[in-house]
């Protein structure tokens, strides 16, 4: 099993950390303005990207999402 060495994907303070929301949050949320360069925090396979903006009909949407599988977990 390989060792993972995560770095920050952008120069920002996380808004919502891994394991928050009673341990159910499986990612880290960073606030950023449109056009902000973002890099993967560790190599892996991109599983999903989505533009999922909050609207009046969907106030709990995710925003922009990038899901990466950092093997081995």
C-alpha cells in the first residue's frame, strides 16, 4: 500500500473539512472565485466533475465539484 502526501489544492482556508457533518462529509470544501487555479492535492483518477450551483430551488447544492480517487484510499 502506497503512502499519500496531500498538499493544499489552492491557497485558501477550507470552508468545510473532511469528516465534518457528523463524520459524513467525505471531502474538503475550499471557497474560491471563478478563474482561481486549482491543482489536485495528490495524484489519482478523476471520477466526477460537476457544475452544481446553488439556486432558489436548490439552496443546498454542492457548487463546483471535483471527485478524485486517491488510490489506495
